[in-house]
C-alpha cells in the first residue's frame, strides 16, 4: 500500500502545520506543504489528483477569506476546496481555512467586532459526540479549551453544514460539511513558540491584542491541549488512509 499523502496549504511562514503536522506524521501520513504565498495562484493545484494527494488541510493566516487583493491565491484555494469536497476526499480547514471552506461552499464570512484571542471554551453540540473527527477529542477531554486568534468569523454556514461546536457568542466553532470535510475556527496546531511569534508580529504592527501573555497561556495549558487535540489528528489520519 502506498503512503497516504496530505496536501497542506500554508498561507504564511508564521502559520505552519505545527503540532497538527507532527501528529499527522506520527500517525503515518506524509505531508506535502504548499507555501501558497510563494507559489501564487498558478502554484495551487486544481484538485488533489494533480497534487498526488489523498486529503487536504488549509491552514490559517492574517488575511481574510475574501482578501483576494492581498492574497491573490485565495480564489484558487477556494476552488481547490470545492473540488476536494465534491470528490469526497478528507478536508480540514483551520481558522482561515475554516472560513475559506465556508465561503467556497456558499457560506458567508464577516469581520467580528473584536479580535478573539486566547484559550476559549469549546461549545460542543450533541452531534459532536458521534462525529468521526471530533468525537475522539470529546472522549479524551470534553472540557478542554481551544486556542483562538481570529478577526473574522463564519456568520452563515454553507448549506448542509452540521455545527459541531459554537463559541460563546454563537458563531460556528467546529463544523462538518458533507461526510468528510471539517472546519475548526480554533488553532489545535499551535504551541507557545508559534503564539509568541504572533504576539511579536502583532506588537510590531502596533496591533496588540486585548488578552496579554497569550504564549504563556498556551505553555501553561500545553499538556492538556495536546492530550485533547492529538486524537483529532489521529482520526483525520484514519480518514486519509481509508481514502488511499
């Protein structure tokens, strides 16, 4: 049997696969990371067959899901999400990737009133317990938090979306669209070093977030976050293997 391969669309160096990538490799998948900001629209494949991959992960970034003027590769990424969902292959969108998934499939994304940053509770819905991707997260620690850092939110999920978790203000926090496509507004991939880089970048741009010491929050909760969210990677790897 050939190795299961995951195409990972990365929008900027500061938003890498991080822990999620490490866990997927440990689970036996091969990651092909596409630096979309350097590859440009022409470097984004039309579908997974062109990429030689079995599944797709789209990561986060500072741009919004509709900021095509800032990030001209985004239309190609939305097209790739559509073709991958239509093909029934496994998909995971993280933060911006979650928003792009919604926008690609007919949902709507808008700017929130303020940046949401820091550890947040996960408002699981009853459907989450039996979901093949996030059910294992609940089994590991149903009360574990998730780390958020986002300016935009999905305000209208795509048709057919099953909401698996909501934030305190009711926005979709984790969703499934069809049998094998998921979006998560939070960042299961981050460790303290990644978040420290985001804090430094925000401070350098004169945009400090309201919650201080975010990297310290993550460092203090790291063991619990890993225990809770590592099973998500294992469950996704299972779906990838089944798709090979």
